[in-house]
């Protein structure tokens, strides 16, 4: 599974990201948000991060915004984020895009850590 995922991530980065002025990979819950899949999710996200690091693209580590003990409050169903967290995900990604473009987000925008 890991080798196939690495090939797919490399292909996506090379075919979709190359030539773009900015590109950001977002962590995924590729095996689901269920805690029983946690090790697999972390392993596959580490593979993607290595691929992106090799190609110079940032990764939005959105699942660091909340932990498994927070799933009831941070998600609507244990998987899909609440609007508040989707907004935080979006701002995290936009901040990384702005950095690549040599810009900064307006001061009025609340950034996430």
C-alpha cells in the first residue's frame, strides 16, 4: 500500500503541481479518521510529506489542529470537520500559498498556528 501511495503522490505532484505558481499538499485521512487506522494514516502522510519535501512543496498538516480526543467537538460525524475547522484548514492552506507567492495575508485574517 505504501509503495503504491508513494507512486500516486509523486505522479500527482509531478503532473498537477509542476508549473504552478504555488501548490500545497494537505494531509489526508486516507484510511479514515477512525483511531484504528491511525498508524496507517500517519505512515501514509509521512510518505506524502517526504515526497513534497523532495519537490519543495509545503504540506498543510491540518490534522494537527485537533486530536482523536477532540473528534466529537472538531467534527460533525467523527470524520468531517465542523465549519470552524474547515475554515482553519483553508486558512492554513492559504497562508502557505501566500508564502510561496511572496505575499502575506491581510492582518484582518486570523491565521492558525
